[in-house]
C-alpha cells in the first residue's frame, strides 16, 4: 500500500532505524520491515512509537522493496534476522503456502469481527488498503485525464507517462485503456489472448514511459514536470495535495488492494509481533495512521470515525470505489511469476 521508497530516515525516541541486513543481525529487539518513505513515517507515529510505549518493548525499523528472495533465504537457512514485514497480498499468499510465515490464531489476536473482508488471513493481518490511480498536476493540465484511455492518449496529452516497473497493475491498466470493462479485466487476463492484448497495448505507450520503483517518485516527477501524468499510490498524492500542491487523482479505473503484516517463520520475537498486530488493528491507532497519510483503514470502526474531509482521499470511500478495480490476489498468486518474468523481458527490450 502501499510507499516503496528506499531512503534513510531518522527515528525518534527509543526507536532505531536500520537500513541493512547486517545491522539487523546485531539487533536484540524485534525488527519491523516496511517500505520506507512517508508511509513508514506515518506508521512510526501511529503504530511503532505508541506500541513500544504501551507494550514496554523496543522495536527496530528497517526498509526493503518487497524482496521475497531475501525472506526465503532467511527461512531456508534458519537465520531469521527480520521479524515482522509489510508484504503485498499475492506475496503473502505464496509465502504462506511455502511456509515462509507464521500462521496466525485470530482468536488469540482478539478476533477479526471489526475488520473488513479479507483483512484477516492465515498468515497475515492487513496493514492498510492502498490504491493505485492516475495522478496529474492541475496547474499543467486543464482539463486533465479522466480514464486510462486518456493516459494512453499522447496526442491529446503529450509528454512522458510514469508507470511502476512491474507487471502487476500495468497489465490491468492496459486492458482498461483498451476498453475492457472493469468487471471483465481478470477474466481477460486469465486467457492467452487477454495477456497478448495487454502487452500490445503497453507496446503503444512504451516510448513514452518513465518507470518508477519508489513510491515517492511519481509526485516528485509531477512537481518537476518530468512526466505529464503517472500512476501512483493514492496516499502519496493525497498527502502532497493536503500540503498545498495542486496534484489530483483520477479514481475511476483505480486499482485497490491491501498490504499485510506477516511474521517470518522462525522469528525470535513472534509473541511481540503478534501483540503489535493486535495493537495496529485497534480503531484509534488506525484513525491516527490515516490522519498521517490517507490510505484506507482495515477496521470498520476506524473508517466510521474519519473526518469527511479526510475520507475523500481514502480509497475505500464510496465515491472513490465507484468504477474502481479490486486486485484479484488469487490471479497474481497463480500467474504472477510467469507474467512478471515476461514483463521484465519486455521492459528490457
């Protein structure tokens, strides 16, 4: 959900920030690994510091970009130096099946009745609801784009386009740009013809694409004028807009899903990690998080407590869900490896 920037940041109070596995190995405290940037700073304020204070325990933060291979090596070698990680839905499901994560007892965690659908998983507890949408600068585009078809229209809207360098998201957006209705996107992608159609559509835009890999890049590129429009995690642009920028989001055709907290199999601090999960699911903690960065809460009570002016930026607000596409996690579990491999080969050509 999801920020993915690898950059250094200072942590206050008793929390330390580590940016390398070597540093984590020396740590006697629970190591929590997220995606860095503004999202992790918000987690620090809403979750990490308050949890440490209430639990009477220490935790250490580190950052990564979702590298599953690194986690697999830890588990396979029995040298587990991270404890709790933020992970995307497809990677959580694959890793759970492969035995990379501890299975959860939801009754011991306080139950899941207040959580939204799919937030409570066998190996994961949802951290947030994210959305990937089109962003643009209203000072530079008026009128702006209204759809992925507009995103692909380089004649009407000349200039570079920012896209995340992954198959996931982009294949869905390509089909939406090619006129596939929202409710038929994954049925199309499940066929060889649908995959060919998506890549053919990406071919049309490829000369204009500027690939982003860190969540902070889209807003930075828009501000600098490097791209005319870009896909982006909604929370980053919402935060920039709240700070006074003139960036806007196009919610129809946005793709939404969840990131999860997962405990790496063999963690030496599994008990502490489970207490953290229970703490992070509390409505008051989630409201505080959304106030820091407007991703969607996973606790229904938290969602009901949000100020309407804040709720307009949240992916799960009713008006923002209209015309949006829910990520099909099972599809990416089944097909992600082959599609990412094909995408990487295509992008490198």
